[in-house]
């Protein structure tokens, strides 16, 4: 359920996206808020400027939270973002332990507005393979230490 307080913070994320355009960047913005609604950090998309395909604002904030917040605090945060996080960002959000995401545009709505947003080709994946070789470093790393 999205509250009036959520809507206010979501409007800020959309404003960050608008400001990104004035800087020559793509129109995506996000912010991370603490449990009391205090803005902890803000970011916008800098993929072109940084020549970095991972420079999405959601992933930047997930990495920031993983570095700067303890797990308990991260789990009580909310990420507000102008568009629904892509698969890459969703993975980072999950791994960073953020508690909640509120977004303005869905992926489907974004693709309607910009069809190129949905033009990523599928990547062929083959595997699993080499189980014995691949499991050795995993087992070594997670082996209980005495």
C-alpha cells in the first residue's frame, strides 16, 4: 500500500530523474529513505557519462547501503525510484538487504514510452558443467574453520 508519505518521496525520485536530463544523463532517479522517511542517499543514472552499464541509480544505492548500513538498518529502508528496477538492479537490491521498493513507472509502461528499453536480446546460457572442479573452491571457502 502506498501512503501519502510514499507519494511525496516518490515525487522526489521523479524530480531527480528530471534533473538528470539537465545534466545530460538518462532520466532515471532514485532515493533511499530510512524507516522514519529521512532521505539517506540519492542517485541518478550516469550510464553514459561514466561509460558504465551498471551506473543505474537503484544499483548505486544498493551498493551504498551494503557499504554504509548494517543489515538491520538496511532491512528497514525503502528505495523510491522513478522506474521499476531492472533485473540487474533487482539482484543488487536483494543482495544488499533493502526492505522495500516503491516505483513510479512499471517496466511495461517504460517500454510503451521507449520501445528500445525492452530491446535487449536473450543471452544463451549453457551449464551446469565441471561440477567437481567448480565445487572445490566453494567447499573450501565454506568449510567450517577450527
